């Protein structure tokens, strides 16, 4: 258990290191999610536009 605490503490640099990892993970997740959501939005808007224009 002590080894695990030392791993997270990282010689008192733990908060900096783990917050850097967390920020990196959030940015990577946003880089994946934003284009995917934009594509879905574009497809839905195009479908709506086609329904409006069809006779």
C-alpha cells in the first residue's frame, strides 16, 4: 500500500504530474469527440434539409 501512495505522490510532484495527465486525457477526448459530433450534426442537418426540399 505504501508503494501505491509513493506512486501517486511521485516525490511531491504528484499533483502536477497527475493534473498534466488529466488535462492531456481531456484534450485527447475532445479531439475525438468534437469531429464525431460535428459529423453527426451535419448529417442530421442535411437530412432535415432534404426532407424540407422533397415534394
